[in-house]
């Protein structure tokens, strides 16, 4: 059993308690316009090209065994997937996003900083993309991590059928559950998919995990950072028995990644809510009896 992992981030303090290592799994059923990891969306490895690092030597073109690469860059029609162009690039201007790991390999990545988990009450967090698209893999990996005494969390959008994810979710210690928008039509406009499955899974996970599930809202001006949506999200959280919400203010840190994979950046249409706006939405939720954390 293998899964594609495109990044490993150590010493994180935002996606779960304590110091954590985050494993980023590749592939996602959503295509959020503001996605900070656009290289995570496809379910296969893909080229990333940093033009600023390219010295124009042409080795990626001349050494291509199938001669389909005509110039440095991301798009290569007819690519055989040998990745010789990446291997010969002297400045690493070309790279591949996504590498296959078996469970043993992923476990080795996850345990590299185990000493820090023990000292801080941290552990490992699965993220993406959408880690639950690899539910069988992370279910087995969670078993292995638990056998090492490691806490496991997951950051998920919940857009995967319940019968595929139930076993994995049951094993995971903490579920950080993203809710982008309570209106299904608006959710589809901005993410490419309605929210019916996401809300249904949220109800089931809340019943299963209780206080070990936390709703997170990526707070995006022009999308969902209005009082009506936040009030509806708060009411939904209370209805399914949850009392804590994390607000994650929008940022544009992922913008350079879009150029590197040859994709148009859509995030310019959105804004980060001001401190005053964040405080107003925080008080709205707190008045509903919900504890609020800014930033997760």
C-alpha cells in the first residue's frame, strides 16, 4: 500500500497540540480558489518550475529521453514520467511534487522528531490535499504511530464518502474539520463541490469523536467572513454538540506556488478580514457559547 506525500513539515505548532510533524498527502476532491497548496490538488505527481532558479543551460531539454520537452517549464505534453529532466537540472529549478511512500517509509518520516512530541505533548498531523482520500493508508499508519505512543491528528475537509473514512476517523485522536461555507451553492462556486457530504460527515464525526473534533473556518473576505455565514456555522456546531471553533484568517503565502505549477492564481479576489472584523465575528460566536481561537 502506497500514498503520495508532497511535503513534510516539522516543528509545527498550529495543526494540533504541542510540536508536530505534518505529512501533506497529495490529491483533493475540492479545488478551492484560495488554496494555499495548489500543488496538492492533483492525484498524481506534477512538475514544479521555479524560473528564478533556471540558468538556461537547456539540459532538461537535451537530456529528455523522449524529446517531448521543448523548453524549461511546467507543461510537457506526452511526458513519460521518467523525471530525467529533474535529475539533470543543476540548480533544482525543476522538481516533482509528490513522492510515493509505503507505510514503513511514511512512518520513518513521522518518527524523525518523536523526541519533540514527547516533550511537548505533540504528535503527527495528516494534511493535504485531503488525507482521507488515502484513508486505508492513514488507518494503518495511525495504528503504527499509536504503537509508538504518538498522538495523531488530521486536518480534513471531509469530502470523502463515509464508508471509506469511518475506520480511519475512529482511530485518529483529533479531527480538525474545515467548514468553508454553510450555503451549498456558494460552497460549490468557490470549491467546485457542494457541502452536503461535508456536513453529513461532520455530524457523524462529531457523534463519534465529541470534544476531539474541532471545526475550523478559513476566514476569507468576499467568501464566508460575513455574520450570516459565521452565525450559521456556529449554530451548526452547537447542533452537533461542538463548542469550539478556530478561525483561520486568509493569507496569500501560497501565491508563488501557482506560477511554479503553471496555474492561474484566483486569490487576488479575496481579502483578509481586519482585526476589528475578526474580533466582531469572534464575539458573535462567543455570545453563542462557543470558544474561539484565532489561527488554530
